[in-house]
């Protein structure tokens, strides 16, 4: 009788645990899976890992680095990631792969907290992917030790158990990112462009964030991994320029490369921002990616893997990525956004428009036309015709769409 009772209890416990596990898998917010699943699925080594906030997430495209330079990279950037969070993501990533180069963007280095309380919910995307392990335990205790709900980072079901009514098809699709961790934001913003200040006007900070940055550099150098520091372009307010200038001190201390895009003309403030402050759109991201790709190839000698049979899957992955870009292009209705996306060499466009068309007097439209890739061109005609765009896939030569404005 006693054995039967113990057996029934054991079955009940097993069924309960199983049901909770199923519920946990259904209710978990899929952002972490969507972003990080391809990272863990990769059987080969990554040559480059990219860390930072959404500026990196939206501003550097690993698939463009692959297509142009054969660089195998992954974008670990996340929304409102602090450098303390980056440190722990890096610690876990280095258990999975040994890159030759790690790029760390330093936006937010002035912040003197590990995680802002308002950003805690976002950190599930950045941390839920880390397997339950000593590293995860140490990360949770370090980042959220004083947070009364820190148990939800061990078991996200605690935070997600009320999501039943908000479940959507996305929760059951299990389709991960085609962008190797990046996330293109499609739109056109108009950030303020301030005059550049001298590089010797700087704000050198000693904060929690700067301390974690130094820990990252020291641990990477101990593993003989090269480090590149950046400050990706944002609305270059004098305050941010001073902070960006101040990062040079840390780069000099550790003898690492520092690229302060705030002091450079790599992007165009009229065409390359998604919003009015600090996120790049695909046009800007491709320019940053191209700049970094050349640097990593020419200075750091990272191998071109495009002819490497071990990375054959990356060619197939790029085809999926290209189909996703094509889908996003077809979805657009605004002329300025379509023109912005035509900075991409994967597409060719033939634009037909009357020479005296009123739309050509719009300086923003003209700037976006000038920003298109060399694959696209404009035909000016005498007739009074609408602004017509005929777009084809540059690789397959298959038509993508025709639109008139």
C-alpha cells in the first residue's frame, strides 16, 4: 500500500513538472529564441562577435559582412543592454565559440548602474537564452542580486505565466532570425546634426559601465582575442561627442583600436537614420558594416570563408536573408522608404520620371535618389509621366515589384 502511494505521488509530481515545462515553453517570450537560436546552432567557429545596445543590433549586419567579405560573425547587441549585461553575454558566448575579434560599442558608458530598473524586463531577451549553469547563476546574482524578482531569471515562467491571452501565431512558429542576431529597422528619421567639437573636448567617466568595459577588454586580451571599441553614430549632441571622445582614453590604456564614428562622415544624417535620435536604418547599417568589414579583413586578417566548404550553410542562410529583405521591400508603401532600401546592391531599380516632375524638387527625395546603389538608375523623360520604380533582384534578375507615385 505504501509503495503504491509513493508511486502515485511520484507520477503526480512527474506529470506536474512535465505540464509546467510544457506551459513554460509555450508562454516564454520568444524574443530570446528568435535572436539567439542560430548562434547555438552554428557548428563552426565565429570569427567576430558584436556587443552593444540596440545601436549595434540595428547598426551592424553580419549577413552583409558575410556576403561582401566572407566574415563569420554574430550580433549579440540588445535593446538597452548595459555594458554589465554585455559582459555576462560575452562570458557565456566564449564558452560556445572562440572569436578572433570582438567589437564592443561603448554607447552608455556614462551609466553608473548595472541594469536600470526600467530596463529589467528587456533583459529577458538578452539573458533567457543562457543555459542554466554556473555562468547564468553568477550573472543573475551579479546583475539582479538585490532585485526582489530575480527568481524569474532562473525560471522565466514566473514572469510569463500570465501571457495566455497575449499569445499569437509567432509564439508557435519557432522561426529564428535570418539576420544572425541583427535587426533591421525600416524607416527614415531626421536627427539633429550638431557641429563637431574638437576631439580634445572630452568627458572621461569612471562608472560601473566603464569598469565592466575594462573587465571585458582584460578577459579578451587574456585569451588573445583582438578588441575593437566603437561609438556608433547617433544624433551628435555635444554631450555625446564629449563622452565619445573620452572613450579614447580607455582604448589608449589597453592599446586597442577605437573607431569614433561621431567624428567621421561614414553615414548621411539625411538618409541613414531610422528615428530622430540614435538608431540606424538599413542604409546606415550597410555603410557601417562595409566600413567595419574592410577594416576587419585588411587589418585583422580575418579569413574569407565564402569558398570554405565548412561554411556552405552560410550561402543558404544568405538566400533566406535575401528573401526576407525582398519581402520587407515589397511591404513598403512610402516612396522615401523604398528609395532608402535601394541603397542595397542586392536590388536594381530603374526609375522613370519626367524631367520637370514636382517630386524632384523635394530635396529629401533627391538626396535618397543620390544615395541609391550603383545598381539603380534614373531615366528622365519629356512626357508627363508618374514617378515609376521597377525593381529586380540583382542576383536572380527576377522582378520584385513595380510601383508608381
